[in-house]
């Protein structure tokens, strides 16, 4: 777990962790007609997972989609897909998305416990509360109000934890009920990590109570720090510890101008109809929160071309520039960077070889200077 000294300028932190979005959904990670040498099929993804674990990535995040849209015509189910990636790797941890509603916590707990044993503890979960009403309607799932979705997710997480750690688990919630339920075998210790996303008040408060990890959309270090300070303050009040992952879309090239040209081409070739449709849905979801904001409240058209505001993290430039910007995100409180790329196999390898070692050098230098103070 990350920790800091009393001096705000002398921060000693664990090494930053790196994750990548698993392209188990077609269309890549940008809503653009630019060439993306990325495939959603299993052969491509097995090789990608192997490349990632050989090049400094610790986690991979499988996505959940039930319906086509925004260029994502095909979608592999994340839990079974994650299991296939785990079978193809030795060290990589794979985070499988779970969506309360379609998933019952009893079934999810059993699935994940089994995969935990099969993979020697390398499976984690990302509990997704849901933002797309049309998807729920399409599969016959009841659509809850914004904060109710997070209340359900919190019960879902409490149920997972209880099932995984207690015998004769009994729970009386508004959404889930358990009576003297004992799951065997339970997951191996340490227990599977639980991730969640969101930027609303309800999302942050839930993370500050129950989640191991909180994912937030891409943003500047200044804005990330505000979120981190808020969530860590609430977590401390609850006697809870939570780590923070920040989304970013990386474009690393030999020169900054070359990287910027790629970004400009992505945006120039964006599909306006798909981007605007996506923007309409996510902004409506955010407006439904009591504070009238969500993950995408301040996202521009250009931001929305990358699903989770990945361009706003500004990991666009040379390896040295990107490494320094990664460290700035770490200084703001990030414990993990969740990365998307245009051409996954080749760019994950390049990032691992050219950027991560520079980040480690900067971290080591920071630690030396801290020790000298």
C-alpha cells in the first residue's frame, strides 16, 4: 500500500503499476476511422497479454458490453475471456468486469473463486454500475436511478466479500439476500481485488467504503489530485484504504510533433455521429446524479473520441515526456495507470521497453532525493 511521510514534499510511494484495456470489444479504444492495428479476437489478445506481462504490465482490464454501439459491433464476455488470458500467461493479473443486475453476486463469487484457483490468485473484478439505459432495456434488466445503481453495487461488493471470507454468510440488503451461505472453496489469500469506476459523489463515497481500487477518467494532475484528496479523506474517516487508477490513452512517438499528428488524425477521422451519440448517453447518465455531474460532465467532443477521457491525461509525446507526465500523475496520487493504445501489441511492447524503465528511473531518483532530505 502506498504511504507518505509527514512532509508533503517528501513522498515515498510504491512503484506505479501499469494496466492496459483488453480489446475484447471490436472498434479499438477510439471512436475513429483511423487505422487501428488491434483485434478483438482471442489469438490477438492471447499474444497481447503475453507481450504485456513480459514488458512491465501487471494488470489487464476486460471490458463489459452487451449491445453493439459506437463502433463496438462485437463484444466477448469478460469473465470467460479473462480466464482464457490467464491460461495464456504466468504473471499477469486480469480484471474482469462484472455488472450488477445481469450478474448475481452468488454466481459471480463462485465464478471468480474458481478462476482464482485455476490462475493461482491472478483474477480481480471491476464492478461496473452501468450508465447506458438502452443496454439494460435491450436485455430486459430493470434500470435504477443513478445513486440506486451505486447502492446496488455497494451491496454487490459487500456480498462478494462476505461470501469469499465468511462461512454461513447472512446478508439482508435492499437488493440481495443471503442466508447461512458457505462457498467452498473460497478464493486463495490474498482475496481477489475489487475495482470500481466513476467520478460522481456516489461513486467516490462507495469506493471510500468498500473498494480496493477506484478508477477515474483521464484528467490533468491538478484535477486528479482533487479527486484523490477527496476520496482518501473519506476513506480515512471510514478506516478504509483505497488505491487509485487513472485512465490514459498513450501516443508515444520519436518526437512530440509526430505524436500530436497522430492525435490530430484520430480526432480528424472521428465518427461524429457515434461520438455525439456516446456523448449524449454518458452526459445524460451524469446529469441523473444528484449533483448533476458524472465522469463525462466536462468532456468536449475531442475528449469523447476516447471513451474514458484518455487524451486528457496527456501521455502524448516522446518517451521522456510521457514518463515525466506519468510521474506527475503519480505525484497527484495515482497508484496505477490504465492505458489504451491505437495499435495494442506493438505499442504495449514499445511502452514497456521505452517508457516504463524511464518511469522507474524517475521513481528511484525521487526516492534518493527523499531519503536525503
